[in-house]
C-alpha cells in the first residue's frame, strides 16, 4: 500500500513540474514601439523568465524561440531597464548560447520585481545564479569553464564579491 501511495505522490509531483513549465504563452499580437506601455507586459516577462528557466532545452523548440524573441524584443526596447552585458556575461554563453537568454530574462525579472530598490549588481547576481542553476539542470549542456568557475564561486560564497569587485574572467 505504501508503494502505491509513494508512486502516486511521485507521479503527481512530476506532472505538476511539467505542467508548471508549460503554462506560459507568448502574448498574441504584441508590439513594442515608442507608444507601447512596457509595464503592461511585465507580468508576461516574469512568466517568460520562469518558463525559460524550467523548460528543458530542446523540448519545445518553436515555443522556446517565440518566448526568447518576446523577451529579447521587450528587453531591447524597454526604456527603464538597462541590462548590463559585460564581457563575463558574454563568456558564460559562448558554449551554451541559451544561457545568455536565461541571464537576460532573469535580469529583467529581477528589475521588474525590485522597482524601488533595484541595484544592477544584485540583478546580475540573481541572473548569474539562474544561469548556474540552468547549466546544472541541463543534461545536454556543453562543458563551459567560465560557468564552472561561477559554480565554484557560488559554492565558496564568493559570487557576490566577484560581481561587486571583478566581474571578469582572467
């Protein structure tokens, strides 16, 4: 009896993770221009960031491309959020380009969720932690020494210091 209950609980957890990762849809007919109120799309950007973080690479390529393009277009035009794309950020997405979009989406999510006390370094730290988590969660990732360095920095509780002082790979 305990095995049956355990199996049911395990299956419910697995299905809930899969369902939560697939609940976001890109808004239909969105347009970003000078007259667009970007704030109207903020909840969608947060959901898109979460969807990209939870969805395995390669499982929904068309939807992933649509979500990525939605976030990219929003991020490029939003007048009140400037994403700091330092060379170190570019370096962590060399081997796995998807990680660059994870960084961008999570940076935007942080900025949206912290409008009153926004700090660029804290947004970068949050986004880099998401990059590390995604890299570790993806069995198909390509080895990347810069991301491995971020993992080491995070394990040593030095990521924040690194972002605040260096934010560069040597």
